[in-house]
């Protein structure tokens, strides 16, 4: 078994000439290969379900049978297990797969395997020295074909042949200096399956990162941060395609979780890392927040008001203004993602996360217990005084509970499990109640911003009434959480 460590970068075809003229590549003629690949799976796509890719590759006169695991990538970097051997087309011999469970799976599916999609591309290859490492640079141009559908390939892959992961990022920086290379997470196999199934981009929800008690706090942070990055990147296509509400919501949640993780693990992270990246995502998070606020207002807050006052001119004017603001906010997100600073931030942050090292071997279980206790105590103090809090203090309380929920989700596997499910349910219910109140507070601000002095008391009266009703529900959710303690 080999471990493939690869940094995948998306390239605009219009910038190909510029990349080929880069001093690192122009000085050496590349090797040129045409690679024809056929990917196989069962009719039920059993291999895809288990995150395994299986292909026959024709490389010149040689045929290869390749099996790859499909662990998720983040920031463009993928670390995958790979088994490859010379083969005869159509003969599935898995004797080179030295992982017993995987080999048993493949042998059991052998008779059901059939072609699913093909990739056909030309690869230009260079082998470069960078720092302490040997790295293969590959530019792939061609297409993926499945069921008569075709998708173009234009990407750069940096594969670590020997040496350090840090040098992969350093080489990427040098290539990225004069052109825009976007870190990408979808493999050709993933793109092929999507084309085969004719799947449009779908909103991607957070996955619980697989942390373990054997990890150090810094290692756990790396796992969590990369999972947050994957969460964001897998919603990127939806943002660029027009930013439907759920893509915006999930991308915003991804950055919130990432920023919460930075704060949660701040005691064990280098001060220069926190200084560099604690605020780096703020502009993008702000644009997503503005778009999400208008989406919620237009899709959830405004419809019941419009139903209650169907002939009110302010309601009609507000609906039109909300639609205009949503469109403007979504365009702002696309503009930010198109800036050269965005792919560079993605690459630099990923590199910095991989470069983190432990200064001391602290117990992750002890760290988790201490941090959860600290955050819980802070939230509890405010919850016990909820009736006394003003609007600004209630807003801060909401943020503390959001921080507590994310921290509990991140570190939950390390905490006592007897009542964890019940606790998370009550915490989620409380956070949802606080979020509904915040939606109404935001609605009042948006109405003022959109209509100014033209507004009437009908709109503000409705919002105030909703807030009063929701405060009672929130107190009940607080009591349930406090009693659960």
C-alpha cells in the first residue's frame, strides 16, 4: 500500500499559458502522457458508498489496476491510501491490496462490477525539488464522460514523492504568486460519480470530525479545523452558482464553526497563528451573514406579516426591497470568492494548520473537560439572570450558547455519554429559541434600514409582539436547560 499526498488546484484554462511560462516549469520540458481511465462500481454503487475508487488506467502501452480510498480533502490537500498494480483489462485481480477488509469487499463484489464513467486527459509532468522534498507537478487537461454527459478537466496536482508536506504548500505559493490557483477538494472520481448521477450541487452539512482521546489538543484542532474547511468548500459551488439560501446558510455555519474552534483551542495554539487567522475570515463571514439575514427576513419573517396585512403598502415595498438586498448580498459573495486573496487565504490557512506542532503533550480529555466547564459556567451565569438582561446582554448570551453548542459538538465524544444526547437536544432547543428572538431583532434593524422614516407602526408592532411571545418560550427553554444541569 502506498499513501498518496496530493495538493489539487483548479486552474482557469485561460491561465494555462501563463502557468506553462512560469520559471519553475518553463526551464524543463515536461513529460507528456495521455491517460485513459475507466472507473468501475456495482449497479448499486457499493464502492462509492464506502468511499472507494476502482479504475483501469491505460498509460501508453501499459495497463494498471488502481484502488484508492476516498478520504475527504480540505484546502486542496488529500491524503489517501492507494494500491496500484500492472493488470490485464477486464480482469479484476486484487491480490496487491494488502488491507484484508478492503480486499474481502472487492473480491465479494467482483462479479457485479461494471463501467461507470471514463476520464480521458493529457498530463504534462515535471519533477521538481522544493526545500527538502521531491514533488511531481502535473497539469491535466481533458474530460470526464458518463452516460453521454461530458465535463472538462483543467487542474494542477502537486504530489509529494518524498519529503515534507510543508514543501507542497511552498511550491503552491510559488506557482500561485503570478496567477490564481484555487484549492479544490473534489477528485476526478468524485466528479465522475456526480456526472454519472447527473447530480446538481447540493448544500453540504457539517460532519462531526472524528477526534479521539489519543490525540493531543493541537491534533484535535487540526482535525476539526479541516472538517470546517471541507464544510465550507463543499458549499462553494452553490455560492458561485447563485447562492441559494441553504448554501449561504451552510457556508456561514462552516465559518462560524471554524472561528469558534479557533477560540475554543486558543489556549494551546501559537499566539501568532491566532493573530494571523483569528480575524482572517471576518470579511467573508460578514458578507454571508448579511445575505443570510435578508434570506431569513424574506423567507421566514416577512411572509406571516404579508399574510396578516396583504394590502399594506409598506409590506409590499419591503418585500421588493428585501428581494433587491438579497440579490445584492449574493453578488457580493461571488465577488469576494473571485478575488485572488480568497484562494490564497484558503491555501495559507491550510498550510498553517498542517504546520502546527504541540509544545506539550496535554491530555485531550482534560482539556475538553476544562474548556467545556469554563464556557458552560459563563453561559449559565447569564441564563440565570435572563429576565434582568437588556437586549445587548441577551445578544451576548446567545453568542455564548452558540459557542457552547459548537464546543460540545466538537468535543462531545470525549465527554461522559450517559446524558449527552439529552443535553445536546436541550442545548439545541435553547439555541434555536435564542436564534428566533435574534431574527426578530434583526428584522427590526432591517426594516429601519430598508424603509427608514417611511415605515409605519404596523411592521414594528408586529415584530415587537413576536419578540414578547418568543421571550416567554425562551425562558422555558432556559429553565429546561438549567434543570438538565
